[in-house]
């Protein structure tokens, strides 16, 4: 199974480097990542990750896809990886904020906070859930984790330099006349929980209403309330909140089906939970 990515989406670097495929991998000093000198607080996060993985963090500039600015994951060899899009290579403040964001996710990975992946046997209306719905699940997991380290995001100024406001509104305008789906609900959750100005949230709501996307508005509001009310902090908190949100996103009551979460024993480097369904 593929690694579960943590990702940022959109809606002057120094050091020696070597070409690696389409990316740039830096040979950098111990107190820097991708040419950004790390503060003592951020170095402490790096040290924790590297101690628990037993390997140096691998960082790389690559051409990201699907409007991603960055992504991070634990690789098949157990090492932590941070990949950042070339577009921010020369914006030091934004690059630092992106690196911090990915390190915070990796800090949870090595501290037994779970990721979630659909079992290949679970099917939705559009086909296998792992093929059609996994991206939504990854985004939901990230939003819950952002709540876990919200104070650190604010302390390190991440929201100041990574502003996602406008992306959801622009995308929704382009899709006027089309039906909405779970991805639109997740985007509204992101607007409610992470946009810094209420006027930007109101703009997304107005466009959704004009598009007739009432289901996404209601679902997004419900999920945002679950996450906000719970204020998850521990791995078990994250698991419980995720399951509550999952049941909202994919109601199963009429079919007599329930979701279950079980440990994926094939993954030995971090905790990954398989999403399965059982009859009640």
C-alpha cells in the first residue's frame, strides 16, 4: 500500500545539492532543511523525528502535482521525507512555514498518531473507496491533525505565510452548474477551521449557496463542529474524531453497515488503521 501523505495545497536557498530525477536533494548542514536555517524550537522537532526514525530527514524540491505546495511521509525504509514544490524555493518565509507544517505532521507520525486507509474490499457508489475516496480521507486526517498542533502553527507563524483563502472560492466558481461532493464539504471544513478572515469564509458560503451546494454546506459545518468541539490532542482522540467525521461523510445507517478501524499490521514504521465495514 502507498504511504499516506500529509500535504499543503493551494487552492535564498543555499548549500550543495544533487539532481535526483526531477528534484533537487540538498546536502545540507545539520541545522538546516532545504537551505532554511532552523530555529532551536524547530531543530527540537527535527531531532525527535530523526531519533525515532533512526535516520536523517530527506528533503527535496520537486514539481508537485494537484496544486500541492508540499507533502511529507514515512518512506518504505522508515525514514521521514519532506518534498516541497519548486515554486516556493526562493520565498524564504513561506518555505520555512511550509517546512514547519510538514515537520509538525511528521512529529505526529513518529508519535503513534494514526493515518487511515480504506481496505481494498470497501466499495462506494463510484467504485473501490481506496481509489475514489482516499484523497478525501487524507484531507480529513490532515484537518484533524491541524487541530492537534494548532497552537504550534500559530506560534511558528504558519498561517501568516500559508494563506489558502481564495482557492476554494475560485474552484467553486468554475464548477457552477455541477453537483457537489465530499471534496467540497472538506473544502468548506477547511475554510471554517483555517481561514483567518471571516469574510473569506462568507464568500465560500455565498458561492456554495449560489451553486445549490446545500449538502456540502451542512456536511462541512457538521464536521467542523465535531473537530472544534472535540479539540483532539491524543492519538485516541484523533481516532475517535476521525470515526465520527467518517460516519457523517459516508452515512451507513440505512444499509445496516458500520465502519471499523483496525491496525494495519503490514505497516511497521507508523500506525496506520484500515477502514473496513461490517454488518450491524
